[in-house]
């Protein structure tokens, strides 16, 4: 990720008057994060200290997102290696990153450098992928609500398209008749194998909105006939769920996809062709949000697939994956300044600047999306002290804006920092504009062996001028003109 080392002005690095006095230990160098750390300190700890020292987070910018670039590269490499280990040599494999998990152009460019493509589900996501330089041949369009214009553009560019339903397939028929294309086209099916622990993320339930429901009466026969009538339909797609799906259930969905492809190809071979060339098996690998451990791993998933679907890696089919959260979650941290410390009903409350606007799912569905929180002091060092049960609250103006409730942590005080861990996917890159809170700045970081930390700007903090422009400032008198 290219970009200059971030060096805010001295004014933005001033220490808040409410901050506790520094400990005798001199701590890290505020400009780099280097200095007095223990062997237990992580690259994340060094990055937090450096972000505080350089003013990336502080009184003027009270919340920031940090991305571990080395960690992202490592995860991409582990994904490639896991599939390369089991896949027959020469088999085409495209790992298309789910753009919705981190809709940030520099992140997409970084992943493209690591050999990944993009899975997009809207015109905006496609625009981001193109801005990142991801070629059409490494882009997949999935969406349950594609407009004629979206389909026309994708087919003209040569982007792979997965049709979601019979009506969309009929729409593609009409487009193909007027403007033939060489773009790969497939059909998304729902094997209806059931849901995981989070219903809202389970896409293979009996009544899921996604794909053609294979177990509905007549659906499987319709799918087979659709392929027999369309020689250009050469892919088959399924995505059975995301967070909360056990590997065995995910593998069962891929086994159903593979079996359907074999059935279709057996019938099309009678006409002299083997039609389905590529299986898009989706993504959805769960993430462990309880510790720093990566579990399950990409290799464990590949092993589960090999066991459940022995022919998947044989080379009979090219493969496409669509992982998102599992590539990025572990490598992101939201750091928020504690503005006030108070108590209610005898319980301490840390009022921070990270709430529903960056941790939307955690705030509104805390049982399904709990995240870890760590305490850092005013200098950005890991905070010590006896754990105290406390609430970590955000800045949004409603009572439920809590990212952690009754959580045991060293007592957070005004001027300290709360760090929300495992937030590299779906958190600060997908902002919820409640209370017109501006989007925070995002910075990639790389920690060197000597403890120094370099930053590169991924997204600058949104200014109030940009926010008001986005909210119609230029049309301020428009409604009065209707009087």
C-alpha cells in the first residue's frame, strides 16, 4: 500500500489535560512506536502507540481505523497456498475478494497485488474494483437485484455474472440476443441445507432470498433444462452462509453444487459438449472473535472440502472463491479516545467515540457479533491494573450504543483509548451515518523488527464540509422553492 508516512502537525498531538501522568517507564517513541515494549506486546500494540504519538487519533481525531498490511498479505498467501496444495496442477483458480467486507480501494489494490480478484454486488463495488485496477477477467458480479444497466455493463466488459433467479436469466437471454458476449455466465443455486448460528447470515435456508431453491418442487429439473437450452451458461454458483456456519455444513453445500454440476454435464455430454466449466463455491469462512487465534484456517476448510467432495480439486472444474471477512477481520483495529468516564447504577462507563457508526452489527445484535475490547492508556500503551467490570459506550445518541457491556478491563479513564479488535472487515469501512458522525480516517501500518511503525493513508478522515455537502448543502433552498 503506497503512501507517505503520516506526520500530523504538532497541534494534533497535544496531550489532553485530563490524561493521567505518564508512568516512569518512558514508553515508546511517540513518532514511531519504537521503544520500551515487552516481548508480550504485539505489532498492534506498537501501532496503537504510534497512532497516538503521531496524532492519528487524539482530541482532534478521536477515532481511527488501523489495518495491519503484513497480516493482510499473510492471510492472502495462506488462502492461495491452501487451495494450491490440494488442487490439481493447471486448474484455474480465482480467489475473488468480497468487496463488501472492506470497500476501500487501497485494500483492493493490495489484494490484487497478492493475486486476488474481486467479487462485487453493486455498481459502487464494481466502480471500486475498477478504480483499484482489478481486471474484468478477475471480477465476479453477484447481486440479487441487478438492473438491466448493470447486467449490460458487466456483459460488455467481460465480467463473470452469476444470475440469481429465473427472471434475471430471462433478462440475460434478451441481452445476449441483442449483444452477444464472451463473459462467463452462471446461475446461483440454493441447496437449502439449513442455517448456521446467525440466521441473518445464513444464505442456504429453505426460504433464503438468494439463488434458485433446489429442493422446491420442479426447481432442480428447471435448472438442468436451463443449462440444456443455453450453451453459454458455463458456471454454477452457491454460497451457503457466512459467520456461524460450521465447516461440515459449508462442505455439504459445495457437495450439493458439485453433484448438480455432474448431473448437468452428464446430460449435456449426450449432445456432444461438457457444459459447466467452473464452480463458484462462494466464501463465508467463519472468524474466531474470541482470541487472536485464526480458527478455522483456510487449510482446514480446504481439507474439509477434499474429504466431502473428492472430485472438487481433481481439475475437472475451474474454481472461484469469494472470501471476505476471513481475509481481513483479524487485521483491523478501531482505536477510540475515551472522552469521559462516569458511572451509573454503580457501574463505570467509558464514553468513547466508537459506537454504532463503526460497530453497527455489534451494537444492534451484540449476542451474534460480540467483539473484543482492549484498554490503552493516554500514550497508547496497553493499560495495566485490576480488571473492573464496565461498559464501553459509543457517541451515538441512543441508550443502546454500547460496544461492550459489563466487560472486565483495566479501568478506562478520560484520555485513555479503547481498541475494538478483529474489526478489519465490515466495521470502519462500512460506516453507519447515525447522528451525522463523520467517517474516521483509516491507515495501513507495517511494524518493523526494531519496533518502528510506518503508516500509509487508506482513507482520510471525512471533514464536516464533506459531510454537509453529502447531505445536500448545495440544495439548501430546494424545498422552499416548492412553496
